[in-house]
């Protein structure tokens, strides 16, 4: 969250780094990626 010189909040600060961090820390996204990676690995091992 952004803070101006007088200590008041100026709203949420969104840049690529914070946005990526919030997406990576999202529980649902993390579980979905984990399932996709497991599926990919399973397919690779079956060949």
C-alpha cells in the first residue's frame, strides 16, 4: 500500500512485482499450478 509524505494512504500500489507476488501467494493459484505440474509430470513419465 502506498503512503504519502504525511502518512496518509494513497491507495494500493500496483506494479509488476507486487502483482506477481500477490498472484504467486494466492492459495488457489498455487494449488492449480501444483496440479498442472503433477499432471504434466505424469504424462511425461507415461511415454
